[in-house]
């Protein structure tokens, strides 16, 4: 699943095709052609895509998936230091392309990492939820991964991703000294 050419891109890791369909269509409605959404069905495929040097403004992953789950995916992603720019540099090195001169480098925009749970995690319900709550807290505290419940009142696309994109655009516009017309507006 993918939308056309874009100002920014989202990697969506979800093993349920219906969920992916709804997410991609929500992004199309909110962002139009400005956003490209790439879909992978598990963490292994998503890490392979990132290892090839693809860059994303936002990475959103389901928590429970066959193959590699969302918690393992984000731990591997962050531990391998595949943050914005690192994978592209590795890709350029493999391809034998020289380093980009400092005068032509632009700072990589910060990437927003989000993991989605299917229901409320309540440690008082038992050992499984208690362990999951610890894992989610560790992801947030150690790596800055945000955790949202798919069934909550928070609309991840509108309430989280859209303000992040607007913030990044304002920061890049300010840092590069560009006028208001840079990249449109996510607001």
C-alpha cells in the first residue's frame, strides 16, 4: 500500500490488512498527496526496508504481530541506531558513494516513533499485562517511543502525526531561512 509522491512519509507496520487499509486511507484524507504511506506486515520486513536506507518522518507499529512484534521491532530499530540519517549513510557507504560535503547537508528531521496497542494495558489484570506495561514503559523511557491505544479517543493521525509534521516543517523552515511556502502546511 502506498500513496503518490510526497513531502513526508510514514512507515506503518501492521499485520492486519484491514487495519492497514483504514490507516492508509485516513492519511490520504488528512494529508492528501503530501504523504506517502508504506506498509509492512511485520517488524522484520520493516527493519529490512530501513536497512536499505529508506527514510520516514513517522514510524507507526502495531504491538502484536506474527514474525517480529512491535516492541521487538522498536528495540531492534533503536539499538541498531537506524535513526533518521544513519541508515541512509550506511546505504551510501555500501553503494560506494562518497560523503556529502558539509555545505550540502541538511539536518535530518526528527522521526516520530509510535507503537499501537489493541486494548488498554492494565497491570492489575495479571502477569501478561504487567509484563507488557513494563515493556511499553521501557520503550518510552529508553527510546522515546510513544504508546497509544487503538481504541482510545486519541486519533493518531490527526492528534499526533499531523502536529508533528507541522512542527518539523516550521523548524526546517526556520532553520533553512525559507519562506512560508516551504512544503505546504500540515495544519
